């Protein structure tokens, strides 16, 4: 009977820790916008920068019952581009795309890419994210993204694009 109680106690403790661990995992969503100018060169790479994005990390962490010093890792899980203008456009003008993140005092690193953009893609493009720990970037007050793009056709009007990103945060359980 004692063995059974010991096993039951250990099992319930592990289940409780798993439940607590889930409470310290959450997503942070950020949205920004870039403009691809009309007549951007064909087959020549060019850069577009998002405005600085405020992380509000301290308040975001507080809302999720954690602190900067308890963050174990932060990874980009989704990066999606959506054309907001012109209405009738799609991403078929893009040949390829690379996305980099930078923040004050940290080196710029590549976080996502799309080596080949399908000609039949619509006005929403899911970019392939890389498995990189970004906690130091998101813990900063602000960061920005640089999109290095190559087009394979001329575009006659500016294209406004929303950049939607989701970061998965994993924090330590109660500082353990």
C-alpha cells in the first residue's frame, strides 16, 4: 500500500508540474508594416525595414506571471506577410525573401526565409521560420525586422504589406 501511495504522490506531483509548466508558456504577437516601392529592381536584392516595434516585454511577462530573468527561450513560430494595398495584388512578384531581426546592442540574425515564392501564391505569404532562440531580442524594449527581398517582375504601384509575427515564450516554473 505504501508503494502505491508513493507512486500516486510522485505521479500527481509530476502532473502538477506539467500543468504549472504550461502556465509559463505563452505567445506574443507583433504587427508592423512595410512598403515595397513601385518599380523595385528585378532580380536585385533590396531591403525593407519595419519601424521599431515596441516589445512591452516587461508588461507582457507580468501579465503572464513571469519576469525577464525567468525566460528560458523565445522562438518565432509564425511569420506571415499580408498585402493590404493594392487590393487586387498578390505575392507572385516575389522571387525570394529573407527576414532578419535586430535590437540595440545585439547582432542582426536571420530568423525566417522563403527561398522560392510560388507564382500561384495569393495575398498572404507564410514565411518559413528558423529554429533560433530570440529571448535576448524580445527582452529588449524594441526590435526591428529587415526584409531582404528579390522580385522577379516589375510592379507599377507601391505595395503595403502587414508583417504579422508570433513568438512563443517559455519561462521557468516559479523561478526553478
